[in-house]
């Protein structure tokens, strides 16, 4: 090992006498975190993948079943319905949440009275848990819909838009904070240059502000897309999948999203939980693939400041 | 401070390791699924341990999580030695059920038939309490409206009484039925219990005892009779029902705003005994009448009495633990403290040494049977894929009630979903 010449005022920590033992023992310092990672994530994840190929009720009593669980999952009409329903939901919520959050953030960074108060108020819904929100909103929706002799759990469309409204209300404030941080990070000299060059405020927004904010867009679209896909507790509390349709004995819960479908598959099967497990693996692969694609797409548009 | 914390943590770790390593000779581990009976079980277990020296551990699954808890616990080395398996659970847990044939707890049964048998004739589990459901009736209000319980002998009578009370509800200050809520907390009363009456008559016609591959839904049309009364002769109708809860319905009845409330003997505790609920109804004002749906000869119908609560002993436990568990069960169903606790917590139980019960709903059932009426058996226990089947039925009922869709959909759900769920159930 080459001995580096040290400057006199370097902190004692930079001395090789201190650093070498630390460097040698690096594995010891990594060990606790790595062990936690293995126990808490890696092992269950691999075990989960293995179990998705098994027929099991108890994890200690699993029998290899090959691809049959995946076959059942892919031919399950309720799973396919939940998949497309969730995809549609994720796209609609992604667009609405980001457009609205950006608009609110843009408005609140203009000089206006009470901007801080508004920021706090808009952020607050994010502090309420999903289950609670679901029940609160079901009361609000039903309070209105009851006048028309219907309810949020009676029509698929009501359930869909109800969930969209709920999720927007919950998440716009959070995304708004990220956008505000992005807006405030735009160098003032660039804005000034645009003004001097006579750019209208629309031009400034399109050609200066938005390109400079691509990192914020990347993170916000990533968060809202994956949140849309993973939505569970709001779904459970607001509609629980109601209303259902029946076709030849098959029950399709029309407002059931993927996560809820997986949980139901896991708990309702009398003997084989492998199908639910297979659905969960498919779910993971799909969400991971979509979010990686999306990250790639938005990252490539990010500019260096 | 930090040093102290680290030491404390290390101590906890060592102690938990020690705890893991300890293994008693013979012990009982009961996974109880009735949270309301937890305290009573713990006390009984302590008493047994004091008397015999055999440790009894009672763990209670939180409400609605019994199946999940059982799955988790069965995976452990120290698995429950005593747990619950009903007809629906037989398929998934049958292999874990010790054959109870000839054991003391089975010999203590007062009547045959209070057991679940496997296909090979082994006794998988044994019933430990008997419950009953029907129309809980407020006799005092009924009298105020000018009727007696004896005026209601069939569906036509019930309809006449209910419609009259509903028509005069403003003047009387109460309505006929408490709300028939379709919310998840309440709809099992109809998808499970009410539809069971239609299944019972169909099974009786066809001599079915067990899970049939298909049902015809012959009496589904009759269910409509009673359902229409529930949803018209009540203060809550239409879309409001879609999110009405079980608590609402119970409160309407408990506060004297409705004469009839479809529910079971387990409500006795809430309505009469439990002061914290605030209903404090008088036992002598209450009774339970059969669910009349307009079937020929239903004047002789009794209440719906049966059980879903069966004990099973873990066949994969050690020989010594199995013996300890069987001894414990025998003690529970024969000893003074055991039978007292059973009567207090569960009402009627099917054992010879069972104490007489206070529960007036169980008494009403016994009185009807003594009078020569037939019991309306719990046919819903044979439903394949219970959750999905009930979901389909309740959805069709909701569509009918709120959106005016055809009642035929209920029949479709009844028949088609049954056939499909049966296929899935047997395919495994």
C-alpha cells in the first residue's frame, strides 16, 4: 500500500494509521446492514419467488408445482380485469396528479399573500392514512350520491372516479412540495436573461422552467405511477371491489385493483396460496419494468444546469 | 446511557434465545378464535395448570384474522395443539386433524352428529357450542302495535303485521324491521344466514347432507318475499342500504326503533347483558321467531340452530401433547369451572354435563323443538368457496335493491357461482 503524504492540518481521521484498520474491517461495518437486508428483503424475496412455483398452504409444507400457478393466474379473468383497470387508473392518476400538483406549485411560487399557509394546507391530506381516507371519502360521496338514490359502490365509474379524486386529494400536496423545491432551484440569472430577451411568461415556462425541472418530473412521475399501481388500502376502504359482475359463475370485482386482487387470491384459496404468490411475482415484475422504463424516459430529458 | 441501552438489548437477546430453547414435556396450546372469550379462556387455563401442573397456553387471534393466524402458527415448531376446524376448513386442515373417534370429549357429547367426519370416517372435529339465529323480536313493541308473537305463524302473518306496523310507524314511533344493511359488516346476515334457509329447504327436498356439486335455487324466489319486507317495511330503504352497517341495525333495534332484527343468539350479550353497549334491554321483552319465507308447512318451522365452532386436535403434535390436550378438553366439558365458563361464554353446548343456559334465544329454540317444530339446519356451512359465493349473491341482491335489477340475477349467482366454486374447491 502506498503511503500518502499527509498535510499537517489534515484531520486525524485522514491518517492512514486510522484509516487502514477501518478499510480492512470494512466488511464488519457492512455486516449488520447487509444481514438486515438479507433477512428482511433478500431471503423473503427469493423464498417468495420459489413459493410461486409451489402448491402450498403452510410455507413449511410446499410442493413443487411448476408453472401451474402462473397458468392459473394468467387465465383468471378477475386478475386480467384488475390488471387493465389498475393500468388505466395509474395513467389517469399520474396525469391528473402531476398536472394539478405542478399548477398549484407554480401558483404558490408566484408572489402571493398566504402562500405558506396554502402549502401547509395542501400538504396536510398526505398525513392521513389511506384506510381512514377511504372511509371519510365514502361518506362524502355517499352523502351526495344518496340524493340520486345510488352509492359509490353501485357503479364501476363512480368507484373509479371516486378513487381518482381521493388519490389526487391525498397526493397533490406531496408532489407539490417536490415541484416547489424544483421551481425554487432554477437559477435566477436564467429567468432574468429570459426576461431581458423579451420572452413571454408562457415561453419562459415552456423553454426555461420546465426543462430545468426535469429531475422533479422524473421523481414525481415515478412516485405517482408506482403509487397508482400499488394502491391498496384506499381501494379496500372505499369500494372493496364493489360492484361485482358475474359471467358464467365467474365473479369480477369491477373496482378491484391489483394489490387487492392479490390479497384476495391469497386469502380465499382453501388449499393453494401459490396462485396469489404467482400473482404477486407478476405484479412485481410489471411494476419494476414500467417504472424503470419511465425513469429511463424522463432521465434522458434532464438537462445539466 | 448508551452503554446501559446496549446491555439491556443484549440481555433481551440472550433471554429470548433461552426462551426458544426451553421445551416442556407435555403442554397444551389453544388457538382461540373468539376474542370476546379470551379472558375466560385464560382464567380457565390458569386454573387447570394450578390443578394439574400441565401448562396451558391460550392465544387468541384478533377478530377476523383467525385463518391467517392459524397459518402462521401452524408453521412454527411449537404449533397449536388445539384449534378450530369447520366444514369449510376441513379441506385445508383435514390432514392436521387428529382422529377423535372414541376420545372422552366425543363420548361426552349428548347427541350424535355434533362432529365433522372426514371422508374416511375419522372424526376430524367436535362441536363445542350451539348457536341459533332467526328474527329477534321485541315483544313489548309488538304488543304496543296490537300484536302477539303467537299471531305470527307463517310468512303471510308476518307480512300482514310488518306492513301494518310500517304504515303506522310515524304514529307508533318505531318501524317493523331494523335496517337490512348491505355493508360488509352486515351483509353476511343475508348472503350467509338468510340464503341458508333457501338452501335448507332445497337440501331437505333432495335429502342432501354434505356439500352438493350443484344447487337448483328452487327456493330463491321465496327469499325475495322476506327480503322485500326487510327493505320496504323499514326506516332505511334504497341506496342508503348499500352502506348501512351492522352496528346501525343493532342500534335501531336496541333503542326500540324496530320490532324485528335478523340476527343470532350471540346478540343476547350485546342487547341485554353488556351495559357498555347502552341498550340494557329486558330479557323478558325479547324472543326470536323463525325466518318465514313462504314455504309450504312452515308453520312448523323452528329457529336456525347449528354451529360453526368445532375443536380439532393437531395430529402433527407430539404424542404427549395430544394426550394432554385431550385431557384438557375432557376437563373443560365435564368440570364445574369448565361447564360454567362454557355456559357463560357460549350459551348452549352439546355436551352431557352442559349447564342450563340463560340465553333466551337458545331457550326459544329449545321451546319450539319441544313443541314438535323442525329445526332449520345451518345449510350455509356447506357453501364451497364461501367468500366468493356470498359476494356474488350479495352483489345481485344489492343490484336488485338499489338499482331495481331483476331478482333472477340472485338465482343465477346462487346456482352458477355454486357450481363454479364447487369445481374449484374440489380441484384444490
